[in-house]
């Protein structure tokens, strides 16, 4: 793609789109749990360290410090067998990396349903924990939640089903900056071509204003605009059709505009108090203010495009390219935590002081999931999962589990 644009034009495009370079899924802000993007799998170093030598803290890249199993609160109480399917899913991607190949081969030998004690012995024998820290050296960070929603929709437009669910437009350009600038590997911008220049792609308001232009890319029609908005925020979900059948929608691409919280917009406008700006509060405000519905939605210029996925009872596919596992998949910043790696999480249940300490797998990413100790907890499918995700905004600590005698990079 780059060969078709002059280098100067590319640089100007990067400047125009710099605010749009991150993946689309935001964190759980008021009324706004996240959605997921596709992203490349990080490839850690395979260089071994001398046996018996304590690995040094990592410079610049991964903010990880050597730790011991005794540092992990609740490690001995976690029913690790519940995490084994998620670990096997990660291994389907990690086994292509030399550093993980022996571990994943040995994991296959334990079978599909090993006992909890066998899983714990396996982990402790083959892996070591590394504490995740923030750039300032602090050890706590924000843990939010997300889920897979179910909304109602139809294949045909009607008064009851009026809100289009769009596929990827033909004129949307997705530019991988790493192809020209290796230091920007994994950074991607979106735009459209006007003459010989790449300019930012249409915002949410533009997509609504130019709805006829996008009519040919309609996959389905949703019953409720706010429900569709939250499905976009999550980045994947299911749509129940009038005949009772269910269509699976998967993230396909984004317009590249930065995410803005409509809950925050309502609070800033004085329409709702911050504590009222939950999903339910936003839905109630929309019902009471139908004439301002589009104004509220347009406060978030980001727009997600979908593709129809195969029917399955498995979780949605995350950034690792594997289905997410309810209660065991975690979205992370891959610049801090290698995608696919096991991560021990010590936090609390949503809006509670009850400990939530368990083995997770770093299988997803998100635009607001940035920094060292920062995670988004996948709660699963449906309304109950959505309620948990919407309430989760907890402090937490994290440890990456990495093959012995290897330094994560």
C-alpha cells in the first residue's frame, strides 16, 4: 500500500491521524465497557539467560520485575483447572514462538482436563512470575471489565428496526506504519484518499449525515440505537433476529477516531451526575430525550464496523486470534505484557472489597488499556456479564508468568 503514496504525503497523513492510531476498544468508563480490535501477536525474545542468574528488570520495553510464587496472593487457592482451556487457547498461538514451544508441547501431554494440583505443579515447574510495574515504579493499577452483548435486530429495515449495522466501507484505508517505520510496529492509522492525500476517515456524525453513502454496506438493522452503540463499544456481540435465530457479529475495523465517553459527555453537560452515567442511566436519558439521541451518540466520533461471524457458543475472538474465555481472558497493553502470556491477577470483585485472585490469559487489547498495571477483565456473554463489567473499576496487581531461564521482551 505504501508504494502508492509519496513519503511526504505519508508523513502528513500520520500527523493528521496521530490521534487515531490506537486500537478501538476503550476501558470501562461510565456506561462504557470496552470492545476489541485485531492486533498482531507480540514476539518475545528467545535469548536464554545464564542458569541460576536472577533476570534483571527490563529496560524501556516491558516493565517487569523478577518475583517468586510466594508473592502471588491467593495463588494456592485458585482452581487452576478452570484456566486450563484458556491456557490451551493461548498455546495455539504461542506454540509458534520458540520461547513457548517446549512449554506448550508439555501442556498437551497433560490432556484436556488435568487436576488442579497437576496444573499448579506444571506452572510452578516450567514458569516463573514477573511482577508488572508502572513507569513510576508503582505496583497497583486500574482493572475494568467488558462483555459480549446481545441485542435485537433484523435483516430488513422497518420502523421497528431502523439502525444500520455497517460492514467495512470500500474507501477505508488501514495503514500499518511499521511497514515504513519499524519503530512504529503495531501502530496503525485509518483514513481515506482525497486526490493524492490521505485524510482522516469520516466521524460518527459524518457516517450518520452521509448514511446513503454507506447503505450498501449494511449487514443488519438494530432495534435500539443505544444498544447498538454499546455493541460497538464492546466490538463484538450477538443479534437476535425476529425468528429467534442469532447472528454473531465480530469486529472488522474502525474509522480510527479517538473514543470519547458519552457518559462523560452527559455529565459534563449537566444532564446526568457522574454516578448516574451508567449504561442504564444513559438508556433512560435517551428514552427521555429522543430528539437529542444522535447528538449524544455523535459525542463519540469513533465508529466500529463489523463482519458477520460463524455461529458458535465459544467466546468472541480476541486480539490473539483465539476465542475469549469467560472469567479467564484479560485485555492488556501488549507493550507492557506479552500477548498470550498467563497473567496472575489480584484485584477485587466489581464495586466490592471481596478478593478476586486468579490466573488469567492476556488474550485481548484495547485503546484505553495503556500502561503497565492495566487490565480489562472479560466477564462473558449477556446481561449479567454486562452488569458486572459496567460496575468494575477496581485497583489491582498483576504478574506475568514466563518460561524459566527466559527474559520476557
